[in-house]
């Protein structure tokens, strides 16, 4: 945790940057390796997770050596993976459908010794709660009770920190002592829900209406607008998102933006040329952004704040 | 929405008893009613009278009905939208995120289709991610097939298709955005085509939309092994028999060509449940969640014509359709039968006959079909034509031969206006009892049959070739089977033709065996076996001079170019040199002909008539492969260079090669005689078409037709005659045994200038014509050389020009 905090201090983005430019847009994977999507960075920034277009399988790439290992071939393994706070092990889900019904195992994978462990089996309606830096916090099952993983990588029922997750048509904010159900925009579908790193603000998208920031009582603090797949920067000053446009059949264009939470100033980080840029995620250094192209290449944006 | 709630109440009332026999409890399903918001990617269709169909409306209605059905089954349902505003046209990424966020077990998107062109279609298409045979999620393909079956049945689309998007769009990669990123199985249904106008009107019907939702719900029950609905659906369309839709609707079937009737009130009894038809030109009604059993539907029309009823049966987990024809201008006269077939008491009726009834009024097809009884019972289907005034019963297999059938139609048959048939009607007919053999060639006990006979067996109907195996054969007197080549199986005209692969023996007895069981195309069979016995011709030896061998083009004038040819069908008449048959050499002359009236004549003339030597016993003959047509062959001559004379040769009452000769003394007139050609003259009893082959016109037949004195004992090459010669001469030779034979001509330098024979020949006497025209020989001395077996002989000949 100390390492993470140090990294935060060193790399925090300026709150009131005058301008943000992209210093470099470089490939991480190439299409000869395969088509990969939905990148997720480790808290220490040393490894990048990615998966297939339908989240089947999970790969971990050491960003220093470029070496890639396959963590899992399971369905949904690449959906919202995370990292254990102390061990750095990858914590991820593995789904199976029996007679059409989905059940999920929660598993961990140690990239050093390549040992995989199943932490919990037969979970229905699994939701993984993770921090802005993809640190595993807890998981929620169909009983809607958050469950933690202790240092020994076994489950325990107590949850110290606030977590936010979607439960049906509302957002639930839960910790050890309380559980609050919010519908900040009323009845509808809430997606892409996350808490800011200080756990005081809630970022979410209300399907069809847009992306918002509210307090933990559901009071709207900021209207972000049309901003899909939004995520907080580690310092809570910035929100990263994509503006994807489709024709009802497939996505026809998409670009990546960040918006300063306080100034409200938007920065378009990619151009309409070349490929369609989707599913951006912050790098550990916060001046890095990873994303995937529509045809399955993982790329990295290096930002320059002036 | 109010309407949806009302209809939901109706099925709850009917179906509460059995609602819990099936379940989806514990499953989470995401339903995505496609498009939204009447915006640019919605695909509206502007119909008559300003009626507009928006795909987003239809998709949403189906989705909401489906949501209610699935929730009643205990499922948790996540809807991507429940209203239809611009904001509801969600980005694909949000649709996928909704399904993923909610951890649903299955995702399904509801759409309708459009060709976007003037070509009209109306099939059900189900798409999923992956290759068609290798889906990303195996469950998607399983569900896609369930969806295709059930939606196709509910919508009654003309066809159903299931495709993976990799293949459907031909990219080999994920294509549809609504599947990209889904972490569970998913499908997209294009239930039917909303730019097919009759379908667009149906998609305006709440009942129709709900019916498709039932189809999807049934598919989910199958997919999750949730059991079957214990209730059923009764549905149908009420149409006006007297009003057709505009041709611009491009109806894809007979039913869609009739205009639906608006605002029909349909009541289900018992129960008193009412379905009020809308005014969107679809005539649709639906009763869902109906307990299995018998009911009565009462149809009431807006213009006050008398209500009509229909007996119906509900079946669990099934949609049973009862379409109704009526009219806002009813004809209330009792219908009568104005025509029917087969005729009453008729016999020898084709075993593939349909039973046809024609009525004076538009008939209620269900009631009328039920009122028809056929005895003995036959499996088959009814087909209606002429605005439901004509019904045909089409047996699924042939009628039984030699059987008397009785057809009854009772007064229970009704017009579409509910008026009973004026009276009962019964008629009967008897089918053909057996397949009849009309003729054969050779006829039974015929003698002097050519050894190259073409055997013809003529039945009264086209023959089913599958019945011939082992049932037809040619045998010698000892019962040995003679190998034969089949020329015709008689599948159309009943004429079976075959010929021996090698000439038959002379003066021998043969039998054609036709066994019982040979069947025709009406599945009527030959009742008992038949044997036809015939005797071949005696062994004859012919010697003479071949004056024309049908080996060279431009010797004969086509009958089509002769002013004497008449009464023919030009397109079916021709003359050519043919390799199909020949008496000797490589070619024969072949005439195919068809007469167009009763006095036809085919004139085949030599371009240059051949002068004959008119000695007292002189004769001329032509080898003719007859066609047994019963027409007449005549030879044509010129006397004294100008006077045409004809001699009747014979009636064409044979097949196979025969030398047909006439004596020159029979040629009328006086003076020199030139052979001019051959005529085929139509007779009253003759066939109007046929095929003839001619070969080796032979004159100066030195040895008249005689009984052979035996085969030659030795090889011999004769001196040519005449010699010297111009322009032709005849070379004779004899063979004591069969073998390969060559007869070639060489010049004085030993160069080969003509090959007259190069074939396998039987033992016998042979005469070969050498023509200078054919081989372009100059005056001079030549040598001709015969090689046969070990025999070689060379003689000299002189050509003087």
C-alpha cells in the first residue's frame, strides 16, 4: 500500500493544468499476437491484463519484458479483473453456464509461480468491487453482501471500506455498518459505477441519459455528459471516458477524452483518423492511458500536462 | 401501455390454474428491444392512409410483453429500455454494459427485418456471435434454433434461418456491436420483415406482437429446460374473400393477397373473452393462455352482417391458427356444387387423379374440408383455388388400381358466410385396373424379322423405369438372355425400345418376356406376364454393285430443299449422314421426320441421278433400317432423262436392316432408267413421325435374294468391275471367317490413296464401291490390296477419264 501511495504522490496530475497533450500513442500488442481488448493495469504499473472481445480468457503482460502469460481460458475471466492489495496476485472470475445458468468461481493467480487458486465456487451474480487502481476490495454475490479476501487469500465476511455496486435498478453503497440504495436519476439502468479514491463521490452512467458524479447520498454534483466507460483518475481530479458512436449495428467511430472534474474542461486525446479507440483505462502512472482499438490492438497514450 | 396491461390481465384470467407448471425461477435474462426513439436508425414504414410502422415501436411492444411473460415464469428480467424516446436509443456499448453489469444468464435483442429493396421477403432470421457452426458461446446456437422454430411458428413466416455474424456478414470476425463485449450467450431475432406490407400491418397488431413474444418465451423455456406452457394460443386473421390487396403489396402467398377486415370482434366461448380487432388492416386476433380443449369463436363485424362461428381446439404449448374468410358484402345464397371430377360412375380413371369440386360460392375451407368423405380412405391434402370456390383433394400417393371410390360431401359444408351447401352430394369412380400392352414389334409369331431388329414394346402409359428391373428380357429359344442396348425407357410415351448388341442368329426363334409387375407412372401394373415369340430371317446373300454408299456429303438433297416434300413439320424433319447406324462403311443416311397433316411426303433425291443398266433381271435395292411406322417407301426414277416414275417398294412394317429391292422392269415408262431417290409417303394408318436409315444403294444385283449356299470356303479378292472405269467401280471379295479386314488402294508409286474398308467383318461376300469423286483420283493405274487374317491379295485397276 505504501508503494501505491508513493506512486500517487509522485505522479498526481495537476488539478488545473492549462493544457493536456498526447506525447505518444504507441502499440502495446500487435495483431499477430491476437486480438485483445479491455486492458487493465496492475497497481504498480508493471503488468497489463487484457482479454478477448467477449471477455473470454485472461492474459497478463509484463510491460518491462514484454512477456505475456495466459492466466485463464475461462469465460468472463477478463471481465473486471483486479489485484490483491498485498500479494499482487490477480483476482478474477471464471464463469460457466450449466443448462443456461451462470455460476462463477472467484480465482487468484500468482504470476511469479503461476499458481492458480479457486477462492470461492458456485457464486451467482458475482460483482467484483475494485479501487480506482484496480485493487481488489470485495466481491458481492446474489445475497448482496460484500465479501473480502484476507491476506491468506481466503474469504472473510467483514468489509471495512465503502464499496459501490449495481444491484438491479439501483446503486448500492455498502460497508461494514450500513447499506444504502441509491437511484440518483430514478428508475433505470445504472452502469459503470465507481467510487472516487477518497470514497466521497460516485461516478456512474445512467443508460440513455449520460454520465454523472453524485455524492454518496445520490445528489448530483457534476453532469459529465455523453461519456461511456468512465473511470476516475487515482487522485480523483480527472475522469477518463470514450465517446463511441454507432449506427445501431456496429460502432462507427470512437475517441478518448478526459475531463477535469473541477474545471470541467474536456480534452480530446485521440483523433478521428485511423482506428476506433475504445475502453480506455488509466495506467498506474496516471499520465498513461491504455485502450484497445476496434480490431483488437492494445495501445498506450502518454499524456503531457502543461 | 394500458392496452398491454389489459391483455396481460386477460391471459392471467384464463391461465392462472396452469401458470406454475413451467418455471424460469432463478434465471436472469436481459431483453433488448432494438432501436428506439423514432430517429435515423429506426426504420419506419409508411403504409396506406398515413399509417406508420416504426420498428422501435414493434420491438418495444414485443419486449414488454416478453418481460411480463418471463417474470410470470419467475425469471428476473433486465430491460435495456421500457419506453421509446430518443434517449432510449442506447449506444451499443451501454446495451452490452447493462447485460454484463447485471450478470444475466442470457441476452436477447428483438428486431424486425427489412430488405430495403423492392424485393419482398418474410422469413425469420436469428443471429448470434461466431461462425454459424462455431458460435462464441455454444448456448447461443442452441437458443437460436429454438428461437427460429418458435418465432417462425408464431409469425407464420415463410422460412427460418440461423446464422453466426462472422458468416452472415462475411467478415470472419465479430461484427454486430450488440454482441461485442457480451460476457454471456446472446442472440438477435429478426422475427419478420416489416417492409413486406402485409407483415408491416400485422406488426401494428398488439395481438401479433404479443404472439411473437410468446414464441420467444417458449424458446427460453426450452433453453433453460423450464418445461412447457400448459396452455395454448388460438390466433388467426379475418380476411375479405371479395377484396384483394393492391399489387404493390407483393403478397408472398395466397392468403396475403386477400384484404384483412378491420374492427372484427372475436369472442371465445366458453369464457366470454373478447378480442377487439384493430383498424390497421391486419384482421388479426389472438387468445393466449387458453387451457387445452374445444371452444367456439364468434366473429362479429362492424357493418352488422350476421355473426359467424367457428369450432376451434386449443392445444397446450402450441399456437393453433384459425384463419377466417368473410366479406363485408356477403353472398347469402346457399352454395351448390357446379362441377366435379372424376365424373360419376366413370371407369378406368387415372390412378393419379385429383378429386375436384367447384362451388357456386366462396366456401369456408375448414368446414368444407370436414364435410368431404372419401371411401376407401385416402391420405392427402386439400388445395383451394379460385377464391375458395374450387377445392382439389390431392392424394399423397396414387389411388389403388381397380378400386371403386365413393366421394360424399354433406350439407355441413358451408360458405364463408355460414350458409350450408344446398344438398348432400355423392359420386363414385373406378380407377384403372391394369397396365395395358398396346403393341409390340415384332408381333407375336412374326417371321422374317431382321437380325438387327429394334424391338418396340408400347404400353398405354409412360413407364416407371424403376419397375423394369428383371421384368423385361430378350431370350433365345433355349432361354438364354440376349444382351441388348436400351434405346428408350418409355417414361413419357410408354414406348420401350431395345436392340440386340450383336445381330441375332438367322432363322432362329427368340422371345420377348414381359413379366407382371411392370408399372406405369400412375403406379398401375401389368397384371400378368406376356411372351412375344418371333423368328428371324433366313440367311440371305446379296451381291451387286453398290452405286451409292451414303458415305459422302452433297450426294443427296435434303428433303427440306425438295419442292416435292410436303406436309411436314420443318423443325422436326431433317436428313444427315449418321454414324448411329450403318450397314457398312462409316455412315448411313438418316431421315428424322414428322408429318403435319395427312398427306405428307418426304422426298430424298440424288443430286445427280444414277444411270442403271436395264437388263431383264436387273434390279435396284437400298438397305433400309425401318421404323415400323406403317408409312410407305417408294423409289423414284427418271425414264429417258426426264420422265419421273415411282415404284412402291414396301410398307414400313419392320425394324432393323433389310435390303428392299425392285425390278427395273417394274419401273413404268420406257427408255433409259436413272435412279433418282427415295420417298417416304404418309399413310392414313401410319405414324406421323419416325426415323429411317438408308445404306448402300445396290444395282445389278447379280445374285438375287436367295438362300445362301453356305459361307465362303476360301478368301477371295475379285477383279473390279467395270475395269477400266469412270467414275466408279465395284470391288468384290469374300471372307470364310470373321476378322479385321482392310481394303486399300495404292498408286503406282506405292502411296496409299484410299482406304475402302478398315473394320471387323463377319464371314461372307462383300461389294465395295470405289468412286473417283470421293477420292479425287487422276487417270492412271492403281492397285487395290485386301488383307484379312493371313490372306493378302493385290489386283490392278485402271481409271480412264
